[in-house]
C-alpha cells in the first residue's frame, strides 16, 4: 500500500528527535505530518548521497565549454 508521497509502509519504529530539529524539517519540507517530514528528509538525504557517489565516479571536467560559446555554435549549425 503506497501513501501520497509514493512510499510504502515500512518498519515502524520509535525515535527521539529533538523538537526544534523536527520543527525545522516541517518548515523546510512543508510536510503536513511529522512522518511525512521525516520520510522526505530521509529520502532527500539518500538522494544527495547517491548524487555524491555519482559525482565521485564521474570525476570533474577541466575543460567545460562556456554557455556563450555553446549558444554561438548552435546558431551556426
């Protein structure tokens, strides 16, 4: 069974979350419930970690074409 956020019911657990941190997560996520705020924060954390790992695998680019040059090349084609 999936909820409105697209996740299925998982493990039920009890955790002690500092109230000020939870209030801030509620504010940033605009979640309607504490559960939705926590699930959104966990999902975002996991997404960021996956992106970090992907960036590590891809490395970095030393020679990136400036936007102006790219646009100029597109105009000439």
